[in-house]
């Protein structure tokens, strides 16, 4: 399999190569084979990208919002037309099953562009009546914005950041995760084809040092990172030392709370979606599943039955429900957590092995795994695993479960399953999490702001909220009388 792009980087509307950059091999996680060879950006490439963005930004910001929106909507159409090929590329880059990438990746990116193309047209400032004089506020672009992506939703992350940034009149430089560099290049070509002027969306490849160079460059105004909490802290520190705007979309260890009166099959379906989609590599996953004592045993029994039926295998086969995790390091990390769960006394209810898959011997597969009898202090209940490993914990009382659910440094997401709706709202109101679901899990429509409390994040993506994070507010006071000066 070979999906070698025309070059490593995309700058000023065209592909650019600099073989002086560190080699970057792209692996297909299902087999471990190299499917593309790229180079990380050299300082010269970083400079070219930022200069192209700087040069293009002001005339873009002067266009009417409706004109910017028209181009983004065209890009959305192209993403939809090419969904099949983009999904295949995303599957090869990430190992996620094609049945997921066909509906969740380029398709959600298209929805996002369509939403921002429309939303920008009514995202205006305010009129302020001052009783004679008046004032107005105006939303202005920040300038050149930087996006740094994680490897689980590469094209979606690229669009969730660049879509609102471009809509607001900014130029963008995106650094994908070095594990998944391919679909951002395809997106760059689509933007150009949709009519986006050269220089407004640039892709530079590389490792953390390239991300850091983009953030600390004097021309860039903002960074939005999707990644782990430790990376977020580093980037936030760097952005702070240069007084840049920053949005942090980071990791989690989110709770799903299932009360005795919940619909059993729906609660199990939600917990499985919240642990096994994308082989568990989803930031908002509800990896601590608290089940009330009266339902616990039935929940576990049925969960194990349904988990055993998950089809693991060839990601390009539309019947496959779960692919491998990202790479050898992630595989080792997940297996280490499974070993720690056993060692700390949790009960392995199902899964737990790295299965040998015929024809995919070099792949990074992990069985969907459920631990029961998990207690709050175990590592598998405290640390983000980022793999298909669910912890089931039992509880008795509402107050008790709220306190336990909140006892974490993270605060990205939370879910509650119950038929008692007053209780659902009461519990959600107490949970320290930025993104919550009642009787559902892990649905992230672009209309709804997404992001975390506590160490899980700062700022928001999606909804109208994100447009605020890609703009700055200008306040304008207008005098209608004379200047009353004592001098
Ligand atoms: P990492 O934190 O390892 O990396 C994120 C990105 O930051 C990568 O592009 C990485 O480059 C880059 N980077 C690393 N160090 C620096 C630095 N010092 N300065 C600038 N950039 C840097 O995350 P993963 O890619 O492993 O993704 C998994 C994590 O992302 C999980 O914790 C997950 O929860 C979180 N995530 C959060 C989401 C959210 O919206 N809240 C959504 C999806 C994932 P390189 O890859 O080269 O190291």
C-alpha cells in the first residue's frame, strides 16, 4: 500500500518539500507497513508557511463574511463528494475501521465547514446605548493562527480548528500529529480547489519542536492544541510566555453514571460507544463506568456478552468494528495498563489480550477489554489509557457517585443514564465536566460547544463559542456631542 503525497508540506497553495528535514515514516497501524515517507519541517519551511499566511490574511479578513462563507461551503461539498477516498486515507493513516471513518471523519468535517460558513454571517458585535453617545463592539480576526493536532481524528481536528479560524478572517498554519500527517494535505488541496486564496491554509509536518516553533514565532497570534494534558501544559506555558491566545483540547478520564432505573441496553450501548469507538482513542471517552448496585450484575453480564461480539480485524473491511491502536508505543502503553489493572486486583471480565490477527501480524491490536471490581485509586481508574479498556465501578448513592466522579484532575466529559429526568439534570449540574450527555454518550454535533473543565482544557471548539476564540473584540465609543474637557 502506498499513499505517498506529492510532498510533505503544503504552503501558499502548493506542495513543498525540503528533504533536509528529519525523516518521518507513516505506518499503517493494522500491519505496521510504511505507507508514506515524509520529512519534518525545517526552520525554513516554518518560516515560509508563516510568511505565506501573514501575507494572505488581511485581504481575506476584508472580504464580506458571506464571501468567505461561500468558499468554506464549497470546501464542505468537496469533502462530501470525496468522502469515500478521504475515509480510506484516514483508515490507512489511523487504523480506524472504514465503517467509522465513512461517517465520522471527513463527513463531520464537512458538517463543521457548512455550519461555520453560515454562523459567521450572524456572529456580530453589539450596539451599546450610552444615552446620547453610543458604542459598538466589533469582532476582528486575530491574524495568523496555529493548529496542532492529535492522531485520533486527523481531518476532523484540522477542520474544527481551521474552519472557524478561516471563517473569522484568520490565516492558518496546521501541524498534524506526526503519526497521521496525510489527510491534512488532502484537506489543503480541497480548500485550494474550493477557491481559498493561497497562503490561508498551510500544512507543515513535524514533531513537537515544530509545534513549539510555530507557537513561539513572533507573527503567530494564537494556538489551538488537541493533545494530552502534559503537552497542553507545555504549549500553554509557551503561549503564555509570548502572550498568545490559546485553546487547549486535552485528555480526560470521564465518568458515565448508570442508575438502577436506566434502560439497560441503552446504557450498555452508550458505555460501549464511550470506550470502544476508534479502539478507545477518543478524548471524551467515559472510561469510568459507575453502575448502581441494583443493576450492576445484569449490566456487567450483558456488557460482556455484547463486548465479545465486537468484530476486530481488517480496518478496510466494512464489517470490521474495531481496528488496531495507533502504534507500537500506544500498544505497549495500553497493555501495560491492562497488566496494572490485573496486578492491582481488578477482575478482567472480558478481553485483555493482544490478539494475533491472521494477515495482520504486524498490527497493533488490543481486544476490547472490560475490568469489573475497579476501585477509585487503581491506575486504570485514574489515568487516561487511550485504548479500548473500560473500568466498571459500583456505587450506592447519588451524592457518593457525584463526589467520586468529580475526584479527578480531568473534566472533559460526563454521562448520566437514568429514566428519572429531574435526577439526570440534578446530577449533571453537579458534575465538573465541560461536555455532558443525558441518556447518550460521545455525540459531538458541531452546533454544540465542546471542551473541558479543569486540566482537560481551556476555551471551546464548535458552536458559536469557538468563533469568539478565533477573534478579538474591538470596542468603539462614538461621541454625538461636544468633548467636555476641563482643560
Ligand atoms: P500529544 O499530546 O502527544 O500530541 C499532541 C500534538 O502536540 C502533536 O501534534 C504533538 O506533536 C504536538 N506536540 C508535542 N509536544 C509539543 C510541544 N512541546 N510544543 C508544541 N507541540 C507539541 O497527543 P497525542 O497525539 O498522543 O493524542 C492523544 C491525546 O490527545 C490524548 O490525551 C487525548 O485525550 C487528547 N485528545 C483530546 C481531544 C479533545 O478535544 N479534548 C480530542 C482528541 C485527543 P508530536 O505528535 O510530534 O509529538
